[in-house]
């Protein structure tokens, strides 16, 4: 938050894009370092390491910072392409890595096929697309349900608990 406070809007945009690009590289470097030090449970460590998951926050911040709207035709096409990649790789992972369907092809803490490097970015990007879509559907019943005061308050409190639970 302190870094963001001192950046102007254009600098923040560059920072968000940089974080999304650098995070997978960071996960790869951490993996190599932990592997060389004979560390156990590398996949879970990378999953729980906050700097390795900063792309999730960056994807979420893209929506307001870039003022993204679901009614943008180019954004819809890019989003659908991204989601098809996400689904396709998930199915490929389930088949080739013998993963159960409950993982959707993206097991938490997995390191097979270098998933610890790229899969979190795909999950985070797909989640941002889903959020963007839901924001664009303000008149839907689901949107009205999610804007319920009680659910908003539970979400506000539970998010803080989630961030600190590890």
C-alpha cells in the first residue's frame, strides 16, 4: 500500500504489468533455490509464500486501474481466449498428470510440469476475468445477491482473515 500511495496512475499500471510478468519468474527462481538447498515440500512453500502470489493482487488491481469494462469487445475476445487456454491446460493436466477432477487440473502446491511457475498466473487471470464479468452483470440476480449487506460484511472480514491465515 505504501508503494502504491507514492505512484501516479501510469506508474501503477506499469508496476501491475511488471508484477504479473515477474511473479512466475520469481516462483521459478525460488523453486531452483529451494531445490538446490534440498528443501522439502517446495510446492507448498511456493504456494504459501506471499511474494510468489503477488500476481493475484495485481490482476485484481488491473480492473479498476485500467478501468476495464466487460462491454469492451476486444477485452471479451482476449478474456475468452485466456479462459480457453485455462480450461484446455486444465484438461490436459487432468489427463496427463492423472489429477482428479476436483483440482480442475491445477492442484495447489503442485510442481509437476512446472505448474508452480505458470498455473497460479492462469488461475489468477481467470479469476479476474470472472470478477470483471460479474461486475458487468449488475442487473443479474447473482450480482444482487453478492451486493447484499450481510454478504459484503462477511466478505470484508473474511478476506482479512484469509490473507493472514497462513
